[in-house]
């Protein structure tokens, strides 16, 4: 008995096989990157960059919050017989960015009467906090007997709490407000420099964010684009 094999079925089977092999390779590569220890010929672990990724970005850093935090952790084992604690002081930084990738001409508004260029930029975003545990100023562990497991658990708790505390601090309203003001100043200076190069020194630059409402009396001349305005003045 001859079994007919449809070209479509064969193509689908090959596609599924290729997809499965690709998925297996991705899983294997991720396993090697995260869990396989790189060793030299003597079977000793070595320092090595395992993987790098380069990504394009249009985000502009507008501010950095820095500080030092004190973090504590406690570990209890053997029904309360073994208690250990850890306290550290560690520096951290939090960066703030404005993504200029979506800044099209519609975000620029020109007021001819006031000679004012208003630019609506995206709100600032808070990057992942960077806690530099290599620069701890205090690293104290206490307990009658601190087991290796307890030490690992304490260190892990400290890392998680330090990261969360720094991220929470970076999200506070007063720091976001300061980052927005820094963005206003930085972007205004940047645009004024570009306008000065185009011989538009008399133009006032105003930076606004999407959540800010324009005053009722403000009306902008949107009949001409920014390139047209600049072109007429050159």
C-alpha cells in the first residue's frame, strides 16, 4: 500500500521540526548562559563575559538620584533555636529618562506673537535602580552560629530589599518632580542651542508634559510647521 505524501503536509512538518529545533537551541543557550560555569583546562572557574546584547535607544537621561540606604534581614532556623541577622549600608542610584523616539512635529507648537516654541515631551520614566553592593560601608552579620544556608538567605533578602527600597525611593513624587524640572532645563538648553545655530536666538523654548493642560487663554499658530517658521527667518 502506497501512502501519498502531500507537499503541503511535508512543508508543515519541516516547519514544525525547524521551529522545535530552534526552540531547543534557545533553551540550551539560555541554560549555558545562566547556569553553566565556564572553566579553564584545569577545571577552575574563570572570569569571562558570557553574553552581551546591544540595543538601540532614543531615551535621553535627564536626571540621576543617588543615596545610601540601610537594609536589615533576619533568619530563623531549627524552630527558633538558631537566629541570625544582617545589616548593611549600601549606595544606590536611580536614573530618569525621557524617550524622544516619539517626538514628531505634532509635538511642537509655535506661538508667533510670543515667539515661543512649546514642545510636548513624554513623561519621565524611572529606570531600574542600581544598588552597588560592592561599595557597602557596613556589612555586619550577627548570631551565635550563622550557618552557610542562613548566610546565603540573609544575603538574598538584603539584595531583594535593597533593590525594592531604592526603586520605591526613585518613584516618590518629589523625585519625579525634580526629574521633570531637570528634563525641562536640559531639553530647553538643547533646543535653544539648535535654534541659535539656525539664527533664532530670540525664540523662547517651553517644555511641557502630556499631563499638563494649557491655559484657557493660550492659542497657538499651527498653520505653519516648524521647518517653515525657521525657513522664513533664515
